[in-house]
C-alpha cells in the first residue's frame, strides 16, 4: 500500500507542478523573437513618450525594434503602405483622413492610443482677448487686432502655425482661404517647438501671442487655457472635403478656457491611432493584439510633455519616462502582453 500511495502522491505532485509551470512559461514567451520591426514616429515630439511605451512593450515580446525614425506624414504613410516601415502609433484621425488613400491598400488603422480627447484650435493671450474682445478668427481682420499681434512689422498678425508636411498645416491653410484671412494673418511655419518657445518668452514679457496648438501638448501646460490664454472660435465650421461629414464634431461642449460654450474650435476632436502595414500584422498576431489592447491616458502624456519642456527632452530622458510609466503601470502592461502572447498561440 505504501509504494502505490507514494507513487500516486509523486505523480500528482509532478502533474500539479507541470500545470503550474505552463503559465510561467507563457508569461515569458517571446513570440516576436527573430523579427525586426521598422518603427516610425512623427516630426513633432509630443507623441515620442507613448511611442517609446509601445516600443518597449514590443521589445518585451521579443521583437527587435529599429528606430523609431522621425518621418513627415506623407512619407510615413507611403512607406507603411509599401512595407518600408511597419508601424507608428501617431495617426491622428480625422486629421489624417487626407492620407487614407495613400495607405489603405497596404496598411490599416489598428487599436487606439487615445480616443476623442485630442483637440486642435487657435489660442490668444487672455489679456489681449479681453482688451480687444477677440471672439473668433474673424476679429483678425480688424486693424487694431492685427497691429497688436504683428511682431515682424508686415501689417499682418503673426500666428505660430504648423510646418509643411504636418496634417494641421493643410487644415490651417484651408481655414485661411475659407475665411479670407490670407491678407490678415502671417503663418509662422518654422520649427514648431522653437516658434512656441519664442511665443512663450514673448508672453512672459507681456506681449500678446497668437498660436495654433493641439492636445496633448506642453503648450497648454505652460500657457493655461482660461488663465494665460483663451481658445477662440472659427467664424463657422468649414472643413476640408475629406472631413466634411464631421461638421458637428467641430463644435464641443465644456472646452475649458474657450470664449464660448459650446466652443466652435473648427477642428473635430481626434483619436490617436496606430497605423501598421497589413502584411506585417498578418504575420505578427502578437503585435496586432498589443496594438489593439494598449492605450495611454492623455493626462499622463500632458505630464510627460511638461517634463520635456522643462529640459528632460533627450532621447534617453524620454526612454526613461516610458520605462518609469511601464513600471508604475505594470499590471496594465502585463495585461497587454498576456493578450499578445495568447494571440500568438492561437
């Protein structure tokens, strides 16, 4: 009796041990091992933080990740459709709708980094907004307003805008033409971060400033809407043709620091969305599942962007910000990884 009982106990213990080790092996599996991902990021830096979070999560799955290389929108969307780039996590939709015809036959949107909270619009110094009763872009046709915001003496109001190749540059140019503002507003299209740093310095010296921005962005951490600056409206919603069906979404309730509520910003709120090569996704179900599962709260992006503005803006700083975020959100990230590993086993 003793020997069979001992054998039974040992067999049961062995079986139990085997069952217990399966999840441990699964947790450590590397479905991406042997695969190199070509990853891109945009030429604006506010998304570099969550790009790093996604990169480091992919590396935990065993992928080797090259880059991310910074590319302008048109170049990236062509490259991802052709398979020269595998993915980025900085698609802004509907802002980037204009590029869908470029990538839709070879790439696709997958998952959502942040949903609906990415705003765009125009802001002016709060003091100047009150002094000149500026309510919308239409007010920049008034001589006294143009003079107040004319920093280079050309008779036009200077507005920090977007560099060529950015999706917002297309929309801003559309607004200038639609509202008849080309002879009244000078668009500053140099490097955005440098132009905004110059604008912040001017604001600190008491000079009125006028700029386009989006959220998440360090600008609205440094210049608080409702305190330092105010969102102003567009005269009426006028969107590019590829966004025309989103007219209702360009007016939003409860925009803090807007001159009106509801606030007609003139840009629909955006989702920040990964875009990846379809063949890559089909060959890498783990990567697809990760992109579908992952997201990053906008509040955390705001906080990290403020650190960049304060000087923590080297690549090594941003990599560390991402690593710290992953450490502080380990359970959440482990959930992404578990979904990715499960997808790879199916």
